[in-house]
C-alpha cells in the first residue's frame, strides 16, 4: 500500500446502491481510506470483498454500523478516533423507504430513526473528528421526496406518491442538515431556548476549526434497494451515473451551494461564455490561514475569524495598529495586499490587480505602503503607493535601478527604516542562473544581496553581499542604525524548500551597520534554519526556526544575560511581531489539502476558465482526459471526463513494484500518458525520474484505455521515459538517459528503434511531444550547463529549431489543440525569497505560450507559485 496519507471517509449504508458506488468512486481516486458502513455484516463483508477484488488504489475497511444502534455509533466514533485521529468526509447515506412494522406509528418511528435521528446523532458524534480535518465535509444524501414544495405542487411527479414515513423523515433530515450547516458551516454561536450560549472553551474551539462544508443533496431517482420500482427499467438512473454528480460535492465544485437543499441537476458552470477550460497544475499550499497570538504562543486565534480565506505573509505596522497581509480571496493564485486591525476588524483592500502583489508593509507615518508587484513587466519589483492619492511609484527595475535583464532580477521583502527615509530589501540582481547540486540540478538556486533605496526611487545602494551566500528578509533596529537578516549558503536555497533535505539546512542571523555595511555580527549559532529576524526592544531578537526539533518561534537576548527566551515550538511560517513584542502574527499552511480536480483558479485570460489539474494532462481526440494522479493519488494513470467525472484507473503504479518513498517524494511513478488517435491506447513511462533517474530504472508501458491490459515496451537497461504517440499511432518518441542519451523513436509494428537526437549526460534532450499534425516534435534541451531551452525537430531528425533564448530554464513544453506551444519558464525570475517556500521544485515557474515558430510569446499566469502542466480543453469537449 502507498505511504501517502489518505483522507478518511465514512459512508453509511454502503453495502449496496448509492453508498456502494460512493465507496467505489472514492477508492478509484486513490487518496481515500473508506470506512464502509453497513448494518448487515454479511452484506457488508460481501461488498468489501467485491471492492477489494477490484484492486483499486484506495484502501477500505468494514464498519458495523446500524443507525438505530447507539452503541454502534459510539463504537464507530471510537474506532475512527483511535485508528485515524480524524474524519475528513461523512456521507450520511443509510436510509429506509418502506420500514417494516405492524402499525403506522412503528413505521414512522423506524423511518425517523434511520433517516433522521441516526444521521443526526452520528454527525454530532464525529464532529470533533471532523474538526481535525483541514477540509471537513458532511454530505447528507436526502431525497426530493423531502421537499414540501414538491409535495404541494400538482405538476410534480411525486405529487400523488404518499410514502408518509419516508417523506416526513426526509423533511426532518433536511432540517437537521440545515442545523449542522448553521452551527458548523457558518460558525454561528448557538443558544438553547433559554438563551444560554455554549461555554467559552467550545466556542474558542469552533473559532479555530475550519468551516465544515455541509450539503443536503437530492440524488434523483436512482436504482437501489429502497423499493421495488427503484430499477433502471422503470427509468431510474444507475448508481454510477448518480455518484458522478455526488463527486462534485467531494471535489468542491459546488461549494458555493453548501447549506442548501440541492438537486443532482444543479448546473456546474464549466466555461460558460468562454472558449473552454484551461487546465493547469499548481504547487502551493492547499490552505493558508493567519493566526495571531501572544509572543509565547498562548491565546492563539484566527486573525480574520470566519473571514479567513487563503491568506499569508502578514506584517505588523510600526505603530501596531495595522496588519498588512497577502490574500488570494479574489481568486486562487491572484495575490493581492490587504490590511486589517489586530482584532480582525476594518478589513481593507490596499492593492488588487491581476498582477502578483505581496509583502506589503506600511510606512512609519502610515501614509504609504511598500510592496512587491509584478506589474509592468512580470518581474518582481518594489513599489510604493500613496494611501491618500493611491498613486503608485515603481522603485526598482527602472532606468535608474536596473540590472542585467538576462539574469535573475527580483526585488523582494521591503522594510521601512524607523524614520521612513529608507526602504531596505533583498535582490538577486546581476547574479547567475545556476542549478543546485553544483549545477547538476536544473532547478535554480537564488543568491540574494541586500540593498536600500529612498521612497522616491533615489539613493539606491548595496548594503551587504557575500559570494555563494543568500542574504534575506532585512529588518531594521529600533534606532535605525543596524540591519538584521538571515544568511544561508546559496545551495541551501534549494534544500530549504525541499522536504527531503530541509533538515540539513543551517542558517544564521547576522546584522551590519546600515551606514557602512560593516561591523558584521552573528547573533546565532548552531544548527537550524533561522529566518524572519526582527528586533523587539534593543536586546531581544525574535525569529523563526524553519526546521529541526526547535521549529517555531525563538528569541535570543543579545545582551548576553539570559540566552534564548520563551521558545514556542509550532509548525508555522512568516511570523511578524508587534512593535512591543507582545503579539505575533503568522500563517499556518497545509500541503495535504490538495486542490480537487477541476477546482476553479483565477483566470488571467477572460476567454478561458482556469481550472486545477493533476500532472501531465492529455486530452484524446475523443475528449477523454488522462493524467498522472500524482498530487491527488499515487502517480498511477487515471482517465476521466474533462468535467472530472467517470474516473477510471488505467494503470496501477504499484503493480510495477515501485518504491513507496520515491512515489511520495514525487520522484517515481507512471508519468506522462499519451493517447493514440483512436483513443484505445495510452503509452507512459514507469519508473524513477528526475534526480532518481541516474540510480533507478525507467521503462515504457502501454495500456488499453479501458484498463484491461498493459505491456512493457522497453527492458529497463536504459532509463526510458516521457513517451508521446505519433498522430497515426504507429510510432512513439521518448527519451533515454544513462549509457545513452537523447531522443528515440520506436516503430510499434516491429518495435525497432531509431535515433532522433544524440546527446550526453551534460547536454541532453527530454520531454518530447509529437505535434497534432505529426510534422514536428517539441522537446526540452539542456543547451548549456545551467540552461534548458524549448526546441522542435522533424521526425526524420532534420529542421532543428531552438525557440527560446532566456538564460533561465524553459522546459516542459506541450502542444495546444491549435498547434501552438506552451511551456514553463523561469524567464521572469523568483517572486519571493526561495528559502521561504515549502514543498516545491521551481517556485519561479510560470506558463508561457508561443507560436510554433517561437514568435508571440505570451505569459498565461502571474502567480507567486509554481504553475505548470497546461492543457486547453475547448467547449466542444465540455458539452457547452
């Protein structure tokens, strides 16, 4: 089994019908551990055996759960708590339509007990476990029979159907769903009929818990065991078809409707009024929330309470009256700058445009704000806004302050001097594009130095630099005489945002004299990556330790009297302290809360609806989508409809004896599926990729699109991967690495191979894709020791064209449906200090599109995250 942490889902009434199919669909996705609830252990065991025999990538266990049995509810809750510690999704699906009983009272009592009372008691029992989830959901499977409006409407097909026990119990169930939503979805403080509020402990607990998404869902007339007429021959939909719609609730596609009684035919607005969907992948936290606490971590609470969104990078003003922060409340990926009072009141937008804005900080007199923006050229620069006139001034990247445009040139993390006359910041201007691992890695490291400039753009000067080191996040002493910053090896700017190497990084806090740049003092020593330094008072330096057992807030007394003070160990990021040091604001991020397939993103092109996808998306001519399910699963090959329904696992990566650890790190799996024009076959690579390709095997596989058959095409003696079918389905182009290097073409009729390009271990070719018309192959070429470019070549090996020229990496190129080329580029540089990021590879990566001849290059995104894996899906494949 995979070591990837799975989401825990409890499905009641899961031995047949809708409940069984919910369990089936969850298991197909690979990211869920399903608790299959069944009143009958015999039927439950049969369902369990059936699902296990299908060898799906998720995991499952049977739970004996009778909704009329309080002991069962208690035991189920205890089991989940002890074995899993949390619950992510509760599906209240168990129901009875024609309860047995001699009297109407008995039938009513049974219907209410199973359909309403039991689900209510179960939901309340597991609420504490749902609060442990980062994305808790309660999905109550109700019925249109519980609609009072439909009961009173003569045009309704259910007008003449009495079924009082079932209908009345579903009305109650709908009200109970609404109660759950108000209390746990909206977070409204509840009172009893005497007006007594909940106790403070419980209220505080709910304030700090994520909002629950509560749905009351009518699946429509579906084939099931509820009654003799619930069959497909009588017009009922299949459970499989019904559950496709239910999965939209799981995927977040109808989150705006939570708390409502919704029907299965409720429209999901895919690309309405647009040309289609633009799929792309994003490596970023799934959630990010701001918290404020005392300096020792006590009295922690959400800064924005129920107004929390995707918020980060908060900074106290110098008078302690405001906190500025970055937010994506206007769209996933579109970062803007807002401010708020420390008590969470007076939320105010500072700047909000399609460009990236970040790291806002108010001037000491409160009249201006300095921030980072990619406006006017897509590179990160320091800007200042007058808060009275809203006039903006670009301080860097101007004729007066400009580095070599072909090299890294980001200006980051502005900090006002106490007198407001200077702004200090970090920058990698005029440094080299270089890869980690002494240049062997293609991901770029970052070498920052410190600079200062006046708020009117004059007086630009360098404060500190150190070869092969990164100096970041400058802050001023209270008297304005010194600048403090963190200092790490340039190489460690890669390790600092990779989970497998983060613990190896050490960084120290250093200060210098502002006027001279001299009098260098190291204020810390020993292991641990120390970041975000800030003076609080004249003798205490506060900072964050990002790794080791001391991760969290730390304090050092530089007077030499007390040593380290009042450490608060916690997994937090980007702290900022109030001027008196009594409070601290920071963010908590969660990378386990992966964006669901099809999640709406901010659209920088109003002609296309931007949506999230897992990696290596490819669309067949017939309109079927294939992906490597890397972030949402275990790097197996999955196909689906473009709207995210009808999941099918084509190839299980664990059938190839892959390393679970390497898969979890993103270094192994079944990568880059490619379709035949007939839509019957997929080819892909299975093995070790990226840094692990030198020591691990890689082989080509092809599989039938229905998942019934797969075969190995190469023997693994050379690492072979990243294949692409020719449009006629006869040939496969792929790359080889180890012993021989370059691109090869295989003729599937006789499995003979020919050399398309020859390369070396230092300068090699990768990631080939055949053009839709078959005339050219696009690929990534390492043209120098530190640079990749996008190239095309004819299938006969002639007509080589190098299409990109930036000195930063340009790679991962794919064709669009209309014959253009999209790729990932480092051309515009970093958008933040590299060491601040977590769990990412190339945080500077942005998506570019160009014509097939390299002309008309256009940036398609402008976020601060690693964006890649683009795919256009026109409306013709979306039923629009």
